[in-house]
């Protein structure tokens, strides 16, 4: 059975960086079914986010280089987490600023990646962890469903035995 693709939104106002990141992720995770969409602003991604609820958002912190009035990363992070708390958000930034990083984690970022020479390795590491977490959550859900089915079967079995045991009283 073919598994559903993992949906990833890349919200980045630098077209070249966004396309390079998308190609790099697709190349690195060629064995994982992925559906990656690119957006220049958070506002542009909102409509799609509500309908598709991606598992991962890679979000640039400073989205106002091309659109001065665009929302910045932490404002969007709050909105994404409020809309779907299960979405894992990786915040990308050119600023190595501990205050921004702490605030981002407090709001709900899964990771904070500084754009530098190790950015793609850090993103791969974050995605690897997210993919493993998603797999574990999916397996946990499957096991939970199996346990519920077993409890229901056991309950029906006990109810059936009790009905058979007391059925002579019902028909006399």
C-alpha cells in the first residue's frame, strides 16, 4: 500500500533559496513521498494551510525583504500553531539571535535554523527527526486502534457468554 505524501510548505521570500531548498529536500529524501509547496509570504500560504494542514512548515523569519508589510516569522508561527498544533514548524533566519530563538521555541517552533554554511544539514537533521516522530505517532495511533478493537471484542465476548449463561431464565 502506498503511503500518503508528507506535506511540506516552504514559506520563503527569496525565490532562489526556496527553489534550492525544495530541490535539496526532494533529492535528499527521494525515497520518502513528499509534496512540497512554495510560498513567498505567510499570507499567501494561509488559504492552502487551512485546507491541506501540512505536517511541516519551513518558515523564514524575515519575510519582508520583498513585501515590506508582510508578517514576520513568529507572528506566522503563532497563527500556524493555533490553526493546527500538530504542524511542525522549522524557523529559518539569517539572524543568529538567542532572544528570537528562545521566543520561537516558546511559541512552538520545532527547530530554529540559522542560514549559514550548515543550513541544509540542519534542515535535513530536523526533517529526519520530524519524519521519525510522524512515523511513531502514526504507529501509536495504529496500536491504539488495535487495542480498542480488542477491548470491544472482549466486551462483546463477555456479553455473549453472560447472555448465554442467563438465557434459560429469559425463556422460562
